C-alpha cells in the first residue's frame, strides 16, 4: 500500500512539473504583446477555456479529497491563465476586450456556476462526484481534441511552423504522467482523457518528423498585380531613358551630324539674328 501511494505521489509530482512548464509556454507570446503594446491578433479563447478547465478540476479534487496534486497544479493554472487574460484585455483593442469579457461571462461565470449549482446540492456525495467527474472528463476530451485543427493545418500546408516540437513533447509526457496518476488512483475520469492526449501528442511528433525538412511553399502572386507592377517598372525605365537622352543632347547645341546638322544650326542662328534686329 505504501509503495502504491509513493508511485501515485511520484507520477503526480512529475505531472505537476510538466504541466507547470506547459502553462508557462505562452510567456514569450505575452512578452511580445507587452513590448508592442498590442494583442497582435492573438485569440483569448484558449486561455479562457484553460481557466475554466482548471476551475472544474479544482472543484472535482476538493470533492474527491484525495487528489491534492490536482489542486496544486490547477491552482497555479488559474493564476497564470488569469494573468494572461488580464494582459490580453489590457493591451487588446476594444472589440477584442469585449469578446474576451463575453467569453469570461460564458465559461467562467455562467458555465462554472451552472456546473456548481447543478451538482453541489445533490444529496448523495458519490452521485455528485460521478456527475462532476463525467463533466470534467468530457470537457478534457474536447480540449485534447483541439490539436486536430493544428494537425489538419500541418497536413494541408506540409509545414510545422505552427506546431512547436518541444510543446508537443511536453504535452505527450504530461499525458503519460497524469494517465498513470489516475490509473493508480483508480480514477478513470483522470486517466481516460490523457489516453487521447497521449495519442494526439504522438501523432503531432510523427507529423513533425515527416514535415520538418519539407520545403516551404512559395506564395504565388496575382498575375494581374505582377503585370501592373511590370508596367510601372517599364514606364519608370522609359522615363529615365528619355530624361537621359534629353540631358545628353541639350548641352551640345553645336554638335553637327552631317550636312543636316550644319543646316539646322545655320537656320537657328539666322532666326536668332532676325529676332534681335526686330
């Protein structure tokens, strides 16, 4: 029994460490937002959803009473996700601020309030725990399925630009740690979602290995724009050539090019003398 609990503790600590590092991974993004004083078009939805998930798991762990390591990591997640959201709201444009506030009201106020009041006052504690566990498991499965959009984008563009390998590794390792933590606690609500997380993590690393050296696609410009640009360049070249010819010939009034050049010069001189006499 003591050995069993020690392994639960080991996997829980390792899960905390890995999840801690994953939670800090958006820091470079928010440092750029701080430097540029703009949200740069980033979306706040992932951070609002992560905060909602952490709140659900804290509520579940408090009811379960033997999952302290779930409380520690999700408390930190609540803090760091709140920091990200506040930073986003502070530097975001007015429209982005309003959207973020709406998402917060939808998920973190209305959503969590609905879950809390629909489960907390149930008379049977085990029924309450089971229902809440199913809610947490269902939501975690949907969160783990979110990388499917990234996987589809990688397969379509044949580029791993938007799928950092290090983050995929940490997510996979974290899924393994939390799977064994839930398995040793005999809590399938914790273990089952991490099976899906492990599968998607492996899939992302396989795709990274396939496409990491794939040449990037060249962006093909609109032929009409290319034609228009070419015309502009040709006109500029023509103007420069004409200007060059004019500047070259203008300072040389006495240049003669055969008999026609001499006659033209004599005619010009006669015309000048006539104008002076008048």
